[in-house]
């Protein structure tokens, strides 16, 4: 064998040995070995993230708690500012709408005798009866008369707030009144007011 052939054979054996060594190395490695962790976050970061989540949940729970609101058909006490919002010249009327239903209106005047601007008010209207039954109580927002011609149009108090000393007309609209209502003027009281 010549020296050139010997070198070629040695190169082939060396290449085959290297390939075999690579296979042996690969087969020696466990198949189900866990991979080394790369870039994992430290425990302190996870702890801070958990604390932030707990604080957000606690904030949502406490922010979601509100004082219980009384049912709208239970008689509620008058608002503290109610004495500064006297209601006067109460008058009732009825009309039918285009669909044949009957509407009942309660019109009147409201005056802001206080020193604050009223941006909203909620009223309770108590329809008594002569049958010794519990009265019907309707809770409605105060709506002011915006214009009278060509028809009566109303708007919420927030659209044009009542400044101190203002005297404005209002209209309350009822789609139903109790069948057993004694047709006397209902009791009207201010139970909530929004002020600024």
C-alpha cells in the first residue's frame, strides 16, 4: 500500500470514528432529561406580582361595596336639603297617548330657597287609597318644564340646574296609577338631591 492510500484510509477511519463518537455521545444523553432553565424569573418578582394581584382584588371588593339602596316602593325619609326645595301649586291632569294608554301628570312649582345649586332631585309620590291598603309609592326624578308651546317638553334638572332663588315649573308623568287611588292629591316629597 502506498503512503497516499494509507493516508486516505486513515482519513476515512478517522471520519467514521468521529461520526461514531458523535452517535455514542448522542445516545449516552438521556432522552427525557429536563432542559436547563433559561431566563426564569426570580422568586422575589413572582412574590411582588402575587402581592399586586391580591391588592387589586381587595381594591375591587371594597370599591364595589355600596350602601344598600331602599326599594323604590318603600317610603323613604326626606332629604336634608328638602326643606330648601318647597313644592307648590300642585295640579293633576290626564291625557291619552296615541296607543290608547292613559297618562297622569302632576304639575307644580319648585323653588330653590337654599344657598346651593341643585343639579338633580328624586321625588316620592304617595297615592293613598280609602281601602286601608298600603299606598302605591312611585319614585321618580324631578323633571322641569323646558317649554310649553307647541307642547309641554320636560328636561332633567341637570340640563338646567336650579340656582339659589330659582322658581321653576315641573311635571311628573305616570303611566299607571292605582285603580283604588282615592283621587286626592298625592303626597310628594324630596328624598334625594344632588347639589354643588
